[in-house]
C-alpha cells in the first residue's frame, strides 16, 4: 500500500471485494455481483451503465447460487426475438393436427362403429388411449425435455404425429381395426411430446408481458384441432351403408390429415430453434443462471408435491379438463340420443364449444398479461364453467337444437378458456421449477380424471340417460371450484421480475447494440 500502483484504477475500486473465482484481467468478464468503479475501463465488448443498480436480494441469489461460468455480458441482455411468433405458431399448428386426430373418431362414433363392426366403447377407447398413454410417458418425456431441449422434443412430437397419420391409411378395410388402433396409439405418444410445451415455449421465447398471451396462442392450436375434429369428419364421412363408399370417404380424411402432418413436420425442421440468443425476461435470465445440469430430477418432483398450492391446482385442473375430455368424447352419443340423425349438428355443437373456448382462452391470456390477477381470474372462470355446465345439462333435452348451441357455447367459453389459465398459474406457483414438469403434472391429472369421467359418464348415459351423466360432471366441477378458492396466489415468477430491474433492448436480430454489462451494484448499495 506504500507505493501507488499505477494499474490500481484498472482493477476496480479497492473498497469492492470481487468474487473469489474471478480474475480481474481486462479481458475477463466480471461476476454479476461485482460493482465496477465508474472510472474503470473494462473490456471493449462491455458497456457499463452506472445508473443501474441491482436489487440486493438478486445479488445474494446470484452470488450464492449462480455458477461462475454462467456469468458474462450476454446473461444480462433482456431481448425478445423476432422468431418467437413463428415458433409458437408452428407449434400451435402441429398441436392442432394432433388434437384433430384425437377426436376424429369420437365425433362420428356411430359411423366408425358401423364400418369396423365394433362397439361404441371400442371407439371411445380410440380417444381414451391418448389419456392412457400420457400417464406413464410424462416423466420420461419431461426428462428428455430438460436433457435435450425444445427443438428435439418438437421434432419428435411432429414426426410421431406424421407417422401415426400415415399408418391409419392402412386401416381402410372393416377387418383392419387393429391397424387404426396402432396409428392412434402412435399419435397418442406424439401427444405426450406436445401437451406440456405451451408454458415452456412461452417462458423461453416471450417477454414478461407476453407469456400469458403466448401460452394462450399455443393452447389455442390444440383447441382449434378439436374444433376442426368436430366439424370436418361429419362432412367428409357421411353416414352411408355401402362399405366401399364409406372406405373411400374415410380415405379422403386420412390422406388430408397425412399431408398436413407431413407439411407441418417439415416446417418444424425449418422454423424451430432451441432457444433465443438472449433471455426474453429477467425471470428467464435468472432461471438460466440457477439451472444446474447436475440437479436431481426426483428432487424437483418432490418439491412440486410439497407445494400445497400447486397440488390443489393439479386436482382442480384435472377435474375441469377431465370433464372437458369426457364431454368431447361422448358428445356425439348424447346429442344423437335426443336428436337422431343429427351427426353433423352434433359436430357443430362440439365446434361451438371449442371455438367459444378459444375465444375465452385468448381473452383470459391477454387479461392476465395486463392484470396479473391469476387467482381471481381462475376462480371466476371455474365458477362460470360450473354454471354453464348446469345450464347445458338442463337444456339438452328440451328438443330445440338452437338452445343447445347457445348453452354449449357459453359453457365452452369458460370450460375450454380455463385450460391456458391453469398452465400459467402453475408456472407462477412453481417458479423456478421446470415449466415442462409443472404443466406435465397438470396434464397427467387431466388424463386420469378424463379416463375416469369418460368411462363413468358413458356407463351412466347407457344405463340412466344423459341428464344423470351430466349431473355427475356438475358435482365434480363444483368440488373443483370449491378447492380453487383455497389456492393462495403465491406469484413467484412475478416477484422475480419485479425484484430485479430489466434492461431491455429493441426487438432485433443484429449483433450490434446487443452487448450489455452485467447489472452493476452502486456504491450506495455496498
């Protein structure tokens, strides 16, 4: 200390203690928890903003948990990519294609019964196999998502969806029902690679004020596929007795879906990337910093199940989505019991339910991005779903189809609109845990309840009629609404975004203007 070291100014202010793992050579980036003296010149690629000070809690978080190698100039760049909308739209489209294949048999249940000479329950299983396949495959696929990333999962899902569509073309004879079952099982495996993706894509690619809207758009595709699955099969495959003509009409539907699935697989190869160059939000940036390749996968699941609010959401989401799956699968049977020969209108009622739900999903997503009222919005939508279901139950047998269209559409607006709400609420309650895991557990719950409700309601309808079957669903929706009231709004992702200041850059792809220093700590904070 006796002699003034002329290079003292280049190392930083002597009052600041640097991170022990950081050497202060000018070419080395400084750990984010270290403050640079305003007069210090640092590496040319780093521009320091002395006016920005980091929140103390964030410094503690990063200093104790972040791996030193993860720090660097690019970690603090918050910028959304132009590619984000093409990515979510392509995902939405191949999710739509897969959802269409789920409901394409159920929407003309009676026609496929006649063609293959099987029972209604056998055709119901073509829908339920989607639910059954998902349960054992969730954890392996969620692990693959963490291990290999979004692009690999997207390619696998779209490839399996394409393969299943073409396999079904080998089932155009009445005795080839097992082949159509095989094709449907392949598509059901593809669904496992699709259902848990919306919230993950939204978090990885979209800014803090866009995530809920993006998640709604991603879920929108799945719902649109179900809507088309209700509308198109009754139009393409008429209820005729001639087996050869029926096989011809079924082949047209299978060829169309095979061509669409192939085109979408090619688009996934071209458009889908692993992640943007820079994190789109502060929460995502921290999520990258806290990510550890050695983290225990099992410990993440255990932490999720110790989160009481999330466990309640898993149950309530499963009750709502399971009711929707059962209603969709059995809709054709219910409508035809009261309105014989109205297969096309049965499909249109299903279309009305889903289209209204898509509108509800988009509105709720935009509303969440603006208001951040996750608990309140979820509870209101759930209660209105129950009200809509009760009204639909009471009006189905009145003998007026136009009334059924109105009541079914009102119910669908809230019931289907709830689905993306559940995804986003789960991410808020479980941050910084993997979005793929939280949404995957929601979907497992939905599949389990979907199987139980579909089998139970189907048996009730066969033995006692449609009204007792629908009352059965109303009871469980009432239970779900009551449990939703007990969920506490612990919005962890919102807290992460609020506690740390975001330094945003314009939306552009150029390398210039993207270099940014790690958020500096002011002398006052130290």
